[in-house]
């Protein structure tokens, strides 16, 4: 089993939205490295730290699981979608996604400032790297166990 951190702006899609729907396709990722993580490395059952970004208190707010193997993101084919890609075709899709299933909401947000204070414990945590804006990030076993214990 592997572990991941997935970011979402709560105004777009929050942990409460995931809890209400129980399972959701993770559409709209348009970064090749994040796409490759979903397409090539994420497996059903992998753990996910759900992170709210670009909000008053960014931080880890919930736990989810990867609930499907990767498949083509349908938004790339929809000309009315903000995520439409005219270079993509059903024969040669460019963008892939996985479904994410809700596990639980944390009793408190593990805020970005708290995570930064834990940098010595978390080690090389990609979320804390300068300039890292990826919406899908790998998490080590040690980081997962440290963070899920705090949660």
C-alpha cells in the first residue's frame, strides 16, 4: 500500500462534499507529474490525506482512499468544461483520474503552519518544499503514520 496527499480548494470541492457523495472522480488535474502519479502509481486501497488549499486555514482535513484504478478524465473531451483539452481524443486520452472514497473527517485541521513546525519529524515532505504546487503528492509510510496518529 502507498500513501498520498491530494489537495482541493474547499470552495471547489471540500471534505464535506466528499463525505456527502462518499466517492468522487478526481477530475481536472492538468499537471503531467500529478497525472502520472494517478495513472501509473496509485492503486485501489492506497491511503489519501485530503488537504484543503487556497483557503483561510490550509491543512489536512480528512482521510480518504483510492477507490478505482486510473481511467481517462471525461472533462478533457467536453468542450464546455474548464478542463477541456482539444489535443485529447478518446483514442489517445492525455489526462487520467482515479476515484477517491471518503473515510473520515479529522477532528481538527492539521494546518500548514503546524506541518512546517514538524519538518524535522516529517523529513522530506513534498508539501513543504518551496514552490511545490502539485495537487497530488506522494507520502512516505513514516509520514503517513506520523500524520494519521496526530489526526
